[in-house]
C-alpha cells in the first residue's frame, strides 16, 4: 500500500494562504497529545488567550480560538450576534465581504450591502451616508480583503460606527499578525481571524474576540444560538472560570500550533513583525515592477501581505502558476470572481515574509517568463 | 518568555478521548504544509475519501472529513438534513443522544425523544412502537454512547427504520475504528465520527458519510443550509469533480493526520484492529474485576473501547484520577451527568488499545488504591 504522504514536498507558499509554517510550529504540532481537561492543557489555553489579547490589542476577556478554520470564525461571529430580523449592513469590496452577507442572510438577518469596486477600498463618506439613513444592529467589514489585496480604512469606518448603537464586526483573517489589528481602539465588538495567514501556522483554528457589548448581546438572545458547535454561551465555560466544563473536545495539537505561532510572533515583537512584512512587500513590488508588471491596487491602499498583480496580455497565467509550483515548488494564487484570470495574488504572510523568499520567487518567475 | 509547551508530557490517554496517538500520525502532522488546491493535496484528499469508505463499509460518494471536531460532524448532519418543522426522533441513553436532540431543536425541528436508562441500551421494541405511532423525517441514534460505555443495537434499529421513509442518522464518533461500522448494511443515511477516539489521531476532524437519499434531501432543501461553514452543497464541490472549487481553506496538516491514521488502520486490517480492541477490553475488565470493581454495563452491551466502572464506596474518585495523571501520567475519565462521581470511564481506543497499556494502567491503579 503506497503512502501518499511520502509525495508531500516542502513548498514556498506565496498564495493567499496557507502561508509557509514556522519550523517550531511543526514541532509543536507533533508534541504528545494530552487531555482537553488536563491542568497542563488548561495552562496552555490560558496563555493562548493572553497571547491573542496582546496580538489583537484588546482587553476583551472572550478572546479565544474557535475549533475550525477562518470561515468558522466568521460563522461564529454572525451566528452568535445576529438574530432573525436584525438589520445588518455589510461593506463589500471582494469575496469575503460577499461571504459575510451570505452568512448573515442564511441566519435570517435583513442584509443591506454597500458595494465598492474590487481593488479599491471602502469609502467612509458613503458609509456615513448609509448610516444616516438607517440604524443597524450590526455593521460588518473586512480589514484585509484577501481576494483583492486592499486594506480597508477600518480606523475611519470605526469612527463612524462609534457614533451609532451598532455592533461593529471586523474580519481580520489576513491582517492579524501582518499589520496592526487594534480591537479596543476600533471599539470593534467582534473580530475573527485564521491561523494560516500571518501567524505561520497551518489552517485549522479561528481566533475570535468579543467585546463586553457583544457578549451581552449573545447572552441575552431571544432564542438559543442556532448552532450548537459554535455557541459561545457554552464555549466560554470551557475557556473561562475555575471549573472548565467540557463542551466539545478541543483540537489539542492545533492548539499547540497556535500557541507556538503566537509565541514566535510576540517573541519577535509586533513592530518587528509588521516591518518584516512591509519590507518584504516593498521588495516584491519593486521586483514585479522592474519585470514590467503593474499592481492592481493603488499604493496607499495596498496590503503588505497580499499583493495583487495584473497579468499582462499574452501571458498564460495558469501555465505559469503551474510551472512555478511544479518546477520551483512555489505556490502563488489565482484571481477570484471578476478578477479570475486577470490577476495573481502573491502572499507575503508570516514565515513567508522574508527577503530570501522574495528573491527566490523573483528568480523563479523570471525563469518562467 | 517561558514556553508552556515545554511542560507537555507524554501521557497514556485512557479517558473517553482523546486517545493516545500513533507515532507516525505525529510525524504526519509535522509534514510541510502545502496549498489546499495543490494537485498533490487533491490526491491525498481523494485517498482519504477512499480510506473512509473502506472503514465505514460504504459506497457513499459523499464520505469526507469535516473541518471541525466530532461535534461539528453532528452539527453538519443535522444542519444539512433538517429543516424547520421536520419531525425528528432521537433515541437517548446518554449525553450524546441528549446533544443530538439539542442540536436538532436549535434548527427548528420538532423533536420527539425516546429515553432509556443510562448504562442500558436502546430497546428496539420500544422504538418499533414509536415508529408505528408517527412518521419521522429523521431518526437519530448513537452507536457507541461515550458517556456510559453502552453499545446500542444499531443492526436491530436499522431493520425497523428500513421499513419507514425516514432518514437514518447514526453517531459513530467512538465506534469507528474500534467495532464494525457498516453504513451500507445499516442503510444509514448519515453518519459522523471523530478522529480522537479509535483512529489514534488528535481531535480536529469529523468524518461524515451521506447516502444518496441524504444528498438528495440536502440538495433539494426549501432554503439554503443555515450554516455557511458546514453547507455540504458547497463543500462537495471542493471534495469532488475535476475542478475543485475553494470553499474554506482545508486544515491541511490535520488532514495529513487523518490520512496517516486511516492508512495505519487499513494496513493493520479491520479484523485485526477490532480484535485488538476486544482483547484489550477483556483484559481490562478482568483486571478491574480482580481488584473488586464492578462494571456499569451488562456484558452483552459493553463497548470494548469505553469501559464504565462503578466507584466503590469510600473511594475518592477525583483524587485517584488526579494521582494517576500526576504520578503515573495516565488519564482516565470521570462520569458525566447523572453518572458524575459514580463511575470512571476508561478508554481503550486506537493506539491505547494494547496489552502493555492495560498492564501499565492496572499496576498504576493498584498503587493508588
């Protein structure tokens, strides 16, 4: 019987995620599994919460990793905070804004959307107009739109939402660990993220953080959360307090992984981590432009960790991606939705965000062109 | 900065799960992360499906691991198969039957329950009466009740359900890989399981299998599945077909883990695996009885992989559990619900189910008494 895992090759992951994993995170994943109620494990859980609070710059007590990938984080936020009939506003300028509207709609929310051209940011002035028209139970926006490489102006949107009674939900899947995520400064009520972007950890967990206001809304719902697995009113009893109540069996080894990845990020120091991303991003853009490529997003709105580059006429983009993967063991990402076939998405996330990787990629790309 | 992971000690996991992990599964978890659309990864996914089909004894095409722990598998089955107003019957003789009723109720089902004393099995004659009274959209039962150690007579219940039009849903979280799970013979329409019991893999994934009838129900719902993350109508497009459509980023390294664990089980051979569990179980029961302990469940209904033993008068059960963990690095489980404080739950699952472990545990227990 052939074991397919023998064919797995070390790959430089420069797509939209997963990104390359830190060597000590691999070691963490392979540590001995212990029980989910073992005091040694509870101590690890407690520190994961503290690490996440530091990284998210928040004092929110309910700051925990959810047992699923980033999209499970999105689902968790909406299913706990939204009740049927709630008015929800979703700001959309890419796939993940669209996904939020879909998630909220399935839960019975009345979803209004405000759409912006893909590759451009959310425009606060238009948000302001919309907020003057109607009161929303919840306003949702993506910080780092992974489908386009745009950084949305969360600071400015936050200032507008602060003047309302609305809950403020921010997707930080791709931003967390690559650019500052300042939950308390934003007065964000709920954020979610993933492990497989700037945290240098494989996909599998979704860190979330809920403000007191969000917790209060969750605890005072008219009906039970219509999702047992992601019901935070029960999950908190496993993550908090003196007697930890079993809810579902925690994904032990993935939690070792996120522990180690947060440990690495905080040991390096947040400022160092952010500037490493920025430096790698600028080097990548310079290399791409020197090869004649044009970036999709205007410089002032570019994310460092997700670089969308336009495909010049006459280039078979899928062929080059396949060539990069098969001949150079480098993965980059394709465009999604209206940008399919028109852009590549080149990730510079977490352990990938190092100058040697930019050089390796640039040389490989040159040889493919 | 102290790294808490350095405190993790190899532990013999003899609780209700997680169980001890196979050494090559740890190695698999630490293999290089590759992209979720990498052809090498798609090949691994395809083989995971085939392995699961063999283990579950089914030809069901939709047989995949869900990106969450066992309870996410439960949630997936109910949220895809149940619509508001559907009549659902749940057979309950422990925590996990209760959980199914809770999950179904949150989704708007009209839930009837049929309850049996904890520690005893579901009684087919009573199920038959109930099915004569009313027609159900779905009937749900737990194969191996982890909270009590009872094996429910799924063969007999299956024969009754076959005479109805109902969908038949079976929880195989603790049974899969320890005793035969025969999905097609049962004509089960949906089963779910977990990795952390008899598969010798850490918690984090939930294998499920849907029959054609269940797929048809899912694809013809009146409304979208009210859970984006677990919506099988989209998830199948990532797991099947020539063009794999991105849904959520798959938990790559956990999928390496389940690949390896299934590879181990199938390489050893199902009959060998089952008899290894049975042998370890009988040795454990003999050892416990020779020490004067009494089993909770009658011999003919005992699960090999989950052994409930009554706590004799005058024994401080929590103290002994703590002593086993701290002095011997052996974890056993406490009772749940009405059985809290009254039983221990001793797991003999997966890589734990080996004679040397029974001996190690027996010696440790003797020294604690």
